[in-house]
C-alpha cells in the first residue's frame, strides 16, 4: 500500500511551499549558532527568515507587532510535569528576564512573555540546568507530548505512561534529523487511564488505554487537528510496542507527507488522501511489522476532577486542583505552587485546561488556607472550572479578539446570573480559526471573528455547541459573527435551558446529547436569539424546547411547530383548529397575533405569523431567515 501513498504524494509534489525552501538553507546547528550570534547584536540584526522560521525551532516567537522588539518563549513541559526545583527555576527565570508574566497552555506547556533577544542564551542555560528545554516547540516539529496529568498517581491509571512518553521523546528531541524536517507540526498524546484528562483524541497521533486478549495497552487513533477528532486506526500496541510504532509512523509521515499547501499538510490530509485502512496497511508495510488489530478502548470517561477540587491518589494522598482562569499566571505564583509541592514531597502537574494540580497533599484543608489557594480557587463556579482561552490578539498576531479577557468577562457574567451545582460545562475559546483554544472540543466553543454593527466592524465570535473529549465528534457551529457585546446574553439563554431541563447532576455534554441535539442547529440558534429578542422587547415570555417534539431536524417542520406553540402562548388562542402532518386542515388564515394581543410589538407579531402562515410558500423555510428578521442590536 506504500504505492498509494507515493501516488498521493506525487500528486501534491508539483510545488514546494516557500517555508520548505527556506528550511533547507540552514541546518539546526547552524540555526542555533546564528541565534546566539545575532542575540549579541540585538533585535535589529534579526532577519525575517530567522523570525518566521529558524528561531521557532527553539520556541522563540517574534512579537514585535504587539510588544516592540520582544519575543515569546514556549517552554516544553513533557506531560505537563514539573518538579518543584524545575518550577522554581522557571519562575525565577520569568522574574529575572521578563516582567514576571507567564501563561499555561493547552499543550501542558508554559509561555514566557516579553523576552529580549539579548537574554536568550542565559535563559536557555538556566532552563537546561534543571533539564527543561524549549526545543521543537514551534513550526514543523514534533511538539510537546501530553498525557494524563495524574499519570501513575490516580487510581484510575492502569498503565503508567510517562516513562513511555520520555522514550518517545528521546527519538526526536534535539536530534538534527528531526528539527524542522517534517511537513507540519505533529501533536501526540498518550493516556493509560480510564479517565480522559488530557484531550487524548485531539492530536495527530493518540495512544488511548485499551485491552486486548486480557492485556492492557493502547489503541491507536490518528489524524486529529482543529475541527477533527482523531479516528480509530484499528491498531493495538502493548506498552513495549508504542515507541516502535511511533518511530515508524513519524518516519512514514516525514517521507510521504505533503509539502505544498501548508494549510493541508497535516497528517490528517495524508490519511484522507488514501483512506485510513490503506494508510494503516502502508504503515505495516513500511515498518515490516504486522501490528495487531485494535482492542477495546477503555479511556472513555469524562473527567470531573475540577468539580470536586481534589483527587484521592493511590498512596492515599490528594492531588489538589487549582483553577487558573485562562492560564493567566505569574512567576511568583508558580514559585508559590512549587514551594507547596516541595513542602509536601509532591510535584506540579499542568493540565490541558490551563490549570494545575499539586500532588502528594496529606492535609489538604491546611494547604487550602495558603495564600496561593486564596488567589487560585480549588473549586470555582462551573463557568471557570473548565475554562480555556488561548492568547488572543494582545499577545498573538493571528488573534482576532482579545480572547482571554473576553472569556473571563463572560464567565463572570454567567456566574452572577446562574448558580448551578453538581454540573460541568467546558467553555473553550480560540482567538482565531487556528484553534489553539481547542474550541471544537468544548461543550460551548468560541472562535474570534469580526461582526458588523450599523456598518461598523467590531469584535465578535462564532458560537459552537456539542464538542466532546471522549466521543469522536467535534462541536457544531450554531451562530457566526455574533458581536461580543451580545454573545454573553445568547449564551445565557442556552445555559437557562440547561438549568431548567437538566436531569439530576447531568453535565452539559450529556444534556446536549440527550436534549439539544434532537433539534437542528438552526432550532438551537433560534432558541438563543429569539429568547434574547423577547427579553430586550420586554415580553414576559420564554420559549423552551422542552415542550417540543423532535422532528428529524427538518427545519420547515420545526419552524411551523415552534410557531404554533409561540402563537398559542402569546395569544391564548390556537392558530388552527387542527393540523395534520404539519399542514392546516382548513384554508382559513389564522388571526394575526397583533390583533389578539395588542401589547405585542408589530415586528414580533409579524415574525410569529410568518412562522405559521398557511401557505408553505409564504412561511419561513429555514431558521436563518428568521434570525435575519430578529433585531437584537439596540
């Protein structure tokens, strides 16, 4: 089957992208030597190629357009695991060479801001002294590998995977043949736990806990990226076979991956070009190994740790959770957390939700009285416990909206309006379509966009619902280009629907699958927009999906059905004597709602009437037509 990969590669090999052409100019060693040489001369000596490509090999990202002559440095933290000494060194580094500002990321990494190029050699030396590196955290490299933050500790961990993670990393880290040499970035996850704490299915290559013939190991999932959950590759490997499979997989990708259009060069596109079955056959042929067919996946359970704030570990101590809203952290905070870990003989475990655990806590009540946990709550509201937001336009040149501040503002607003206990809702924000905030996996996802208000362009968001960390599905776009100033009110409406109709202790993901997903995306958008419209129109009425029967997500029928319910609720009259198969039995037109309820705004009455017009030609056929007529801008 290698012939199919070669055929696919040749079809895409007519033109090589410019970045590939530039990468060939310098070896990794030459690039590093150049970085050190230029760092002595200062920012103005840096070439465009260095900023855009070569310096990214070592985690250095130019931020001149945002913070003049400054860089962001991305620090590799394998599996999100930091010893107290490592965390202290990292914090001291941030205090000495930056303004003390740092961020926790969705790849369990740390980003340092406001770096001067002149300091880079000293920073590298300080980090390397505690075995921390920034190598291969940018551009076309195998990025930081994630695993369960409580790997080896939690009682639901069947296979300790961190040692295997380190063996995988040894294959490529600081190896010239792997620095900047693959077609695009390559993300990897491995989890030996039944609980999915690391977004295990959201990466190019995913090893998820499984069992086959009574033996625990991993099922392989491939091709995850923004908007795409990795697919089951139908391969099972034991812990001893993981490194061998990974080595062959990345060599295969390096050899046959596309190098033309960078927007379509991820592993996903190579697999799509030949199909998963042919790709796996090619992997077996390439490696000369007949890997076993897949077993039964065990890593399926959603993590609820954040809702309880602590996890009892195998050694009967606790891992204490700290909520770090949107990963906005500081050098002093990191050092404080490290000191708590050191005093208790534990360590720090970063999470993909930009939070952290401190492990090996015996007297958790005493530790919760510390200044650190006064600042970073052990348990926050449901709108902060599982909140993610990437850098946004203030720190990232791709960002469309500020993002982090927007996410925090909305969560604060929702927390003041709604008080739900024993629930979980994941709010994931990406500042642009690149998706660093993993919005497609959120219960509610947001993507920065631009919105138009009265001809003026303002910050906005696309709103998505229904993502999952444990099921092979991405969130669905419900509304596009919603002005940020109104987005929180629309989200409030869907949260109200959750609050009023959830089952006992039901989380939002389960609620979406059981309740919301019975209806079309347009129907859900209507629920949000129409109820906010009623509110600003000062109409004491709220439409709910709870009284509506699913109609196969067929919008014309949903509109007619919803319209009849709303007509009756607003006028206390039925529009039609009898309806059969969504068709009025008699041709008599219903009385206009405005005539039956003089308090209704004319615009609202017209919308309701058009939803139930006896002529299907005059009636709304899709919800997007209604949304255009709903005026929420005031």
